């Protein structure tokens, strides 16, 4: 189960501090237990009070009381029963889909995808805006507001139960002491942007780097669920990473941890969009891959999913230039990810992003071989490599998990 509470204060009963401190401690313990039970129900999709007690380390009576509170909040409901061994039927507890709603937005370099989810994390609706060759903070803000307005026009009756909007953004997102968030998109050439200037919503707004929101989706509901140590890789126009250690997403001192795309693979190497040289992204970002292929004399349409598909088709057909480019991409990824295996000792590498999904469709085994060839034998032999569970929807789904986490921490004010 995901522990979203991180390094919360010690909430064990019986600590020193007098009646007021004890009351606060008991309240914190109840809140934590409520959050653990709700998170388990959301992740499991279908469970029982007995399972909740065992998984959350609670007594059956405590689990039963918390489920009752969550039913009263409208967040969960009983959906049937299963037979027991000679006793009364056991009630099944599930998330109540209409109990709350969440929005997640994948803010990419060529547009925004804004998605509306119910509490079972089923996507209800989606709006896409953009498609320009170049985006700016102003065009992003216009597109986010426009997409949000379109969703509200169609689903206005759901807005009183909307918890918030999560944004998966293309850059480092820092949260200041006052709670204000700022986006630093160095690779896009933008000045620092206040997140509050990117979207104008009448509900709470949460933001994080898009690679990290992809990792959140995999950690809560996907290929990294139940995995204590994992790397969640995003390969697209940009190159990103989420590191999961001890079952938690790592953010670092100012949330810039895991900027893997801007670690160096070659001293004084190819120029990267960030302004540095030799970055991983300068070799395996979509633009770098396709520019390298174009430089062999290849001609192809576009710069996205289909173009990468054409490259892989040409390599399969034996085109020497395409074969050389694909081989070089695999060698670079193998060396870089192999170094991360030595550094982080993950159990699993999850590969997502549209370039990553294309590679995993056809070259997953070769990529794993390249990773193992570039890592120490023991950690390399213990790691597996699989594709992202949610494909192109992972960043938006992960972004919606940020308001979901806020609901787990405290009840929704209706």
C-alpha cells in the first residue's frame, strides 16, 4: 500500500505533552488511520473490513468504524457480499465512484490533455487543446482554462464534488514555504512561471513534474504498485524519471530529484535544449533521435508517434541508417539506465512516454539486455523491465492522484 503520509510526526498514543497534546495526537492518529484505510480501498478497488484490518494494522472494530465514517462521507459503499466459512456473509467495500471527482492534466510541449476522473479513477471525459509547434506559458494557460471550461460546461453538476486539479508539467516544480508553486522549464527556454498563472480554477490546484506524475500513477495503480524500489522512465520529446525508494516517490530538497534527462552521458557532447552538453536527452529525446535519422538522408513525415514508428519500421527492414540510429539509442539508454541500476538498485524499471512505449513494443528485450550489460552483474540480474501500464494516459492519471492524495489526507469540504 502506498504510504502517502511520508515522515509524519509520531502519532503513537501515550506521548508526553499534556491533555491538549494527547488530544491532538489522538486526532492525528485517527486521521492517519482514516487515510490508510481509504487509500487501501482506492487501490484495491474491492476489499473487506477484515482485509482492511489486516493490511492497515488495525483491529477489526477500528476498521469497521472507519469504513462507517467513509460511508457517511459518501466516499465508499458496500456493493455485495462474499460467503464466509460457516458464518455470516462478508460485506464487500468499494470506492463510490460518484463520491468525488478529480481532474488531471498532462501539459506537454505540443498541447494539453485535461481529463476528468471519478473516485474509482475511471476517466469520464477528456479535452485536448494545442497542437502548436511551439508553446508558451500564455498559450498553455489559455488552453488549460479553455479545456477546463469545456469540461465544466458538460459536467457542471459534478463540480461541487470536485476535489481539485492536478497538473503534470514539463519542468521542475518547486513549492515555496508559503505553498506557492513555481515551474522552471529551462529546456523550453521559459522564465520561471507561477503555477497560479497557468490555470484559473475555483478549486485547489496541485502541480508536479510530468515524469513524477507518471511515476505516481504507476505507484498507486500500475506496474510499480507493491514494488518498494523502482525507476519509472519517461521518454518523449523530453526525458524524465521518477525514483521510487522504500515505496515512496523521491523529490529531493526542492523537488528536482531525478532530472535524469540532464545527467551527462558524454563530456562536452551534443548540445541539449537545456543549454548543457552531453545530456541523456540530447541523445534519446524524440527530437535528437529524429534529427540523427534525418542527417542520414532519411525523409519522413512529422516528429511524433508516427515518425518514430517509421524509424523502427525502417530498421526492421534493414535500412543501414535506421539500424545505426536504433542501435545507438539502445546503447545510450543501456549505459544510462545501467548506471541508474548501479546507483539506485531498483527491483523494476517501468518505461513510459510515447517514445518509450514505441521502443518497448518491439525492443524491450534488447533494451533489458543493454541495461544489464551496463550494470553490475548482481543488481542487473535482479531487475526487470516492463512497459507503463497506462500508456499515453499515465501523466494525466498521475496528476489526478495529487488531489486524490489531498482527499485521503482530509475529508472533502462540500
